[in-house]
C-alpha cells in the first residue's frame, strides 16, 4: 500500500506537469527513484518494454530520493528538467549522452527553468554537467504558485526521506575475539607498514577508495561510511 501511494504521487506529478507545461504531448514514462551519486535526477531513454502483447518501449525518469527533502518547488523542478530531456529525445535533436545543447536550453527556458552550469545566474546555458534555477515569473513558477492548498497536498509525497543526520549508518564489526582497538594496533604493525598492502573500501553508492585497514571514511555523495571489503 505504501509503495502504491508513493509511486502514484510521482505519476500524478508527471501527468500534472505534462499537461500544464508540455500540452500533454509527452509519452507515458516510468517515474522512478534511485540514488545515483551526486545527481538530483536523470532521464534514461528506452529502459523498459511492455509484455509480449504490447511490445512497447518506455522511457524512465529517476529522481534521487536523498534530495527530495528540499522544498517541493525545488525537487519538482528537477522532475520538469528531466521531462525536458524526454521531450527532446522524442521531438527534438539531442546531442551526445547527457549533453545540454542549445535546443534543450531553449525548451527549459520556455517551461520556466534557466539552465546554468553553476546553478546560479550567469552560468553557461549549455554543457555536460548542468543544473538550473527556477525563473521567477516563468511558466513553471506560475503553474506551481497557482496550486491551491488542497491541490499541492495531493501532489505532495506522503513519505519523505529522513535527513542524512538521522539515518542509521553501518558500523564495521571486528572479527570475534578482537576489539576495534586491537584491529587498529595490528594493522599499524601489519600489512600496511610492513608489506605496503592496501585495503579496498566501498560506500553505499558503490564508490571505492583504498587505504590501510581500520580507516573510518564517510562518502560525501551518499553520506554512508566506506566499509572495508
């Protein structure tokens, strides 16, 4: 039931902005949530297909739930940003993967988002790594601000992510019979100094770092501790 409620809200948001900003012309799309490190969201073309009866190819838009604790207008604008990518894929001429060209910039401005490589006014409007800000008085701004209290409540996620400071973090557990202090003492005189061997650590979003055993390192992207493999 919780899953149904959560994803219905995402679908309702897609349909709402499709009707208000894109004249209802965007094709159906699976709106998903995934934690892609450091990204607010992304568009992925042709990622799903229907069953043997439909044989329909469907696009995906994914929003990073770690950034859904921002004000509604801000993370809604991320969804609209990715909807512009969908528009360009089906009705325009996209450049190489993820590149924001002039056509995409023009469409974003048309719907009320200013593309910028810095996230602030004055940044470049085209490029590989791009953000945006909401244009005051632009179409998106007007559509969002016109929402009544009841309408906004219906389009608001019923379950929001906890701030990173409240999440449970994994804690490395020393092998039986050894304390954390013992582990560190042995490591200091063991592999690292004598043989130069390094240990690999992995965080929650799959990034890796290497160093001596017993390190405590936190990933800035997923806010999880790197665990020694």
